[in-house]
């Protein structure tokens, strides 16, 4: 049985497993419970011989379609009642693409991939990202869910009051910020990482978190590994978190590298709690780490897809 400082299974699971799988092939790991649906989709792609990039894109698309309140067009809006979307994807060969504060796009992760593959750029934002999507023939008129708008309307007075009074930034840690982050290794041992979110609920318009930022929300490097973050994006940005975690994978297995990266955050920012990581190193070892009391994540390592939990180092 794994210790609480490593990774343990949810109480509903009876199966035991080792925290690291040497030279594993076709591994997928994703953040939060809803990541399980994405892992299943990515798993099927990898079983069919698809690349890690394809698996990550399609896996995240599956989560964007679930209708949850922190990912995709169904996410909770900003203080103006507008849903702004963010995504990024990176291959371990150094290619990367992202979009930020884009509206009306059904699958921002797919748009991020197009930025990576069809432009010389890494990040497109706002109207520019939306125009690019329209030029590609993507749907750009997707509407927020009625339920999300109702939730925003009910919270409007409180959110606007908080914004006017310039609250302590830790206030936002109490609001939905559950990014879907995913990392995959394919049959060739290639890695990719991706992420997608609608951002902090009731955030200031134009606020950008870590998700579209390469080295903060996602990072991948051949010979090292790949990682994705979730939580309060400002923490990941200030600490170049996924970049740091992946560089540590040069000498450490994924789990140890992720834990070490978060220990460094804790030393610099003792108040930072709402931040978690998932990753896979170049040897196929997987890991998850968190500064929360606990952090649920989804995994497929060649057997059955599972929900697991990580605990603080």
C-alpha cells in the first residue's frame, strides 16, 4: 500500500499498484475526477497507435464536452458575464501552441494545436485567436450554458463587490479553478502535455492564468518528461512550475520531481495551497503531486483506467 506522501487509491478501489512503472508505454494521466473521461478517450487513441499529441487533444476535447463549470464553453464566466477560454498543448520535440481569453470556440484545445502546427507563433489571444479559429472553419459562436449564466447572475453582486475592493488574491482560491491537464506517452515513447479551462470563476475580464502559458500550465521536453498544472494559475506562473518540474525529471522519477517542485513553491510561498501537478518522465514513470489536502486524478498505465489521489509531500 502506498503511503500518503506518495499516491494512494480512492477508498472505493481494491487494486494495488506501484507508484512508478519502469519503461512504461502508452501512459495517460489527467487532473481531477472529470479527467477520467478524457483518459479513457486518450487511452483508446494510444491503443490504436495514435501519437501522444493526438491522444492529449482528443482526451481534453472529451472533457471540454462534459458541460462542467471550469472547462469549455459551459464554464463559469468572468465578472462581466462572458466566458473566456484558455488552452495549450506542447510536444516533447519543443513545438507548442496556446490560446487565451478566446470566446465562442467550442474546443479551445484544438485551436491551441492549430496555433502550434499552422503558425510561427506560440500564443494567440482574444479576438485574434477567434479570427484565426473562424478562418480555419471552426465554430466560433458557441454559447455559454444557461445554468452557468444563472450562477453568475446570482453571484454578481458579491463578485463585483470583491473586485471593487481589490481583495486579497487568496480569495480567488475559494472559487472554481479546476483545469483539465493531461500528459500522455505513446508507443514510440514520445510525450505531450495539454490543458484547457474557462479560468477562475467571476475573474476580472482579461485575466490570464497559467493554462495557456508554456512552462507554467504545461511543459514537455524530450529526454526529461512532461507535466501539467491545475489550481490558482498565478502560483504556477510565478514559479514557472511545469518547466521546473520537467527539468527536475532529468535526474528524478516523475513523482519525486513533481513533489520537489511543489516543495520549492511551499518554501517561497507558504500560503500557496491550491496548486497540483501531474506528469510522466521520459522513462514512462508517472506521478501526481499537490499542496492541497488531497488531489484526485485519473490514470491509465496499460491496465484499467483508474481514479487515484495524491497528498502533499
